[in-house]
């Protein structure tokens, strides 16, 4: 899926913004968020909804990453680190491959915050950053296609090209949700 070229009505890529129907704030990630984000994405990795990210990989994603925090939420109580401004309830990063292409990576939103605009706000921040950096297209590799089409993504590439993938190694079977 890819999103169209830049437009003037893009959301800002810097500063904190509230998700539309939630007390959640979406802000640029900082290095001190890495332990909390790493702990936050673990359940998504365990269920096969996200690819595993090491602390080093997350540190590399911080400059183009965004964190959703709920300042009113109580700590999860699992001993995981939390940022000073609230509990992590979402994360996404933009991986910029070239001036032509970037990818929304590691998008995850806590189940309790789904349907409240948190995921859309995270994607909007990634797309705004791509526009700010004059990246031509943003792609998303996802199992949630209706979510991304609702964010303006489409299946077509220029000239009706298609993206194809080849696995270069065996991957263990993922558990089936449901």
C-alpha cells in the first residue's frame, strides 16, 4: 500500500498532538522512550502482529518515531518502564529508504485504545514527516488493510506496478488469532 504525494494539509510532524477521541498525546519519540516502547511491543511480537525489534533497532527508529502516551492512565503494573508523561499506548516509526520511498514500521496500539484515533494519529505523524522530508511515497506492509485504506493508503503503485516479496529464510509459524 502506498500513499499519494505531499499535500499542504498534512498534520505537523513535530510537537505533541492529541488523538481525536482520546486523552492520548502523540509526540516524537526520544531515546529515553526506548525501554518503554520495547516493553510495549513485546505482546504484539509474541502474537505475531509485529516483527521483533531489538533495543538497538528501536534506538535507530527514534529519530523518525512517534509515541502515543496517555497521561491519565495508571502504570501497567508489570514493572515495565514508562515515560514521565504517561503510559505508552501506541508507537509507530517512519523508515525512510530513499527520497522516493518510506515505510510505516512497527505500528502498534493497545487494544483499549483502538478505535479512538490513536493509530490514525500515529500514521498521520509518519506521513507528515515523510511529506516534510519530501518523500514521494509511503508504504505499509500490514494485515490490517482496511485501517490503512482508511488512512488514505491504496494498493496501487505508479503504472499499476505491484510490490512482491520473497522470504530468504524459514520463519516459524505464527499463532492464529481468534
